[in-house]
């Protein structure tokens, strides 16, 4: 009941993931990324601990494939899980357990990987990868183009209600962590609108944390 795309931007070194699901607050459980290390999607009857452990392994310098193998080694519930990983070099790895829900598939591209379960069409992940690779602009714009391609092909078999976008850069916190935790109509569209609002302010928020004296003010009451 989830589809996602994770990627590394070869130009900036940023990592990001976009994800959507019929379940509420999908990004809170399934999207994991760490600056300089990599990104992990842990989905399908989700175990968030796999995402956190995957990031720790990637931070040690393990490749996506080595990380995946380590996560599955001796893990008792592998049949229920779906994983998609991108490492610091842009290498990818995927896994779908035998008990993955409904129509499920994965696709790997240049520095990107898509995965989905309970899909309306088995070609959804491949369409996401193709859209990401064809898109231009910042990493979130390309991730959201992939999400739009998934929706256009039917996305999940049922209606989707939540979506999220997570991106990390050189700092220790996410530079973008945007979530539409429940939406009755179009969470992916709402997420795209939220990114359009946030994108012009992203760099200023980072500057405020690193050197507040150099940061511009937005002139909004209660501005964080």
C-alpha cells in the first residue's frame, strides 16, 4: 500500500526520498535518510528499525548491496518487508519479500530506486525511475515528477491519503522534511504545493542555523 522513490543527486550529493500511501503519515515510518551516508525506504508491513539500522550501516561506508545483505541476514520477518536503498556513491539495492502485499515491484536507475506494493500497475516503479531520470531541476522537483508519474499510472490500487518528501544535505538534520499526513483528495498534489512554498526558503533556514547573523529575515510574525 505504498510507493516511493529514493535518490542521490550526483551534482549536489544530496539524498532524498518521496513516498505516498493509503495509510496516514507514511513518511514518519518509511522514509529514512542521512547526510553523506544514503537513503533507505523501509515499507510494506513496515519495520522502521530497518531504516534506522540501514542508515547506520551506510554511514560505516557499506554499499547499498552490503547494507541490504546485512539487514536481511538472520532477520526473522524478511518475507513481509520491502526495502530500497541508495548509498553514498549512488549505488542501489532492492528487496521485496515473498509476503509483499498485492502487486509489488521495484526498479533501479542511475542513482535512484523506486519500489511499491499493492500497486495498480506493476510498471509504476519503472515509470517513476524513467520520470526521475528525465526530469530537470532540484532533487525534490525530480522526486515529485516521479511521484506524479506514479499517480498518472494509477499509483496504489486504492486511494492514497498521505505523502512525504525528505531531503538531507551536508548538515546533521533534514533540510526538507515535508509531510501531508492525511488528505482526502490529492496528497501528492498537496505535497508538491508545499514544496513550492518551502523551496525558496530552504537555504535561508539552513543559514539561520549555521550563522544567524548572516541569515535573511522573512518578515513574518512568529517567524522561526
